[in-house]
C-alpha cells in the first residue's frame, strides 16, 4: 500500500509540474471585411478554441485592432518569452496577421504559429515566425494569394493547403479547423 502512494505521488507531481511549466498561449483569430454581415469567418473555429480572442468587423479590419494585438502580444512576450503567440486570419484578416507578425518582428517578438487563410493579398513572412500554414481555396471566388518568406528567411516552415471550397466557406473548412487546432495546442 505504501508503494502505491509513492507511485501515485510521483505521477501526480509529474503531471502537476508539466502543467505548471506549460508555456502561456495567446491566440488571435481575425476575420475579414464585413465579417459581421456577410459570413461566419472564424466564428465556428473560435467555438473550438475558447481561449482565443476573436475579432469581427462591420467594415474592414481596423488599424486599432491591429495595433491592439501588437501591443497585447508584445506585453505577453515581454512578461514571458516562452509565450506561444498564434495569429490566425481569413481574407483581410489573413493579410492583417502578416502585418502584425511583421511589426512583432521589429520588436523582437517570436510568433509560434500563423495561419493565413485566403488572404486579400500576397504576404511576406519574417523569420520571427516559426511556422505558417497558407490555406488557399480552389473555388471561383478564391483569391489564391500566397505567403512568401522574406529575403534571407530560411527558418520559417511554410505549408500550403488547398481547400476544396469557396472564399467565404474557407473559414469553416474541416481541414483548416483540424490543422489550426492541432497547431495552437
């Protein structure tokens, strides 16, 4: 019986130590143009990642939102450089996450993961970003814009996914959901 308690105590200590040492996470989901009016954007994904901050817009992605995310992520990283920052954006939000990551690069803030879903324009990725998934849809309404590493960036891992859907429905595609969820955890 004594041996059982010792083993249980060791296992409990290992589990508690792992939870206590887990890196903090900051997850930002950014919808695109008119996302409050025209479609669900990343709303369904946000329900699957309840710790994420989700931004929706009646118009375009606002500069105030971009600046707020840059400031919040910078504060979190300054407080604890092990913070795992994840930026996920669709359409105009996909372009916004690249802008945010570029600003974080200038501040020396690392980004753990970025998902660019049907960005409204081609985007550049800087070496502060560890890994990027570029989701491009194949339907008639798709922008098909791609991410490219900045000059000299040979560290960011980039993976491209083709989604068999249209632009708006890319935000609710099961392949995208499962991949993003697996990367932010």
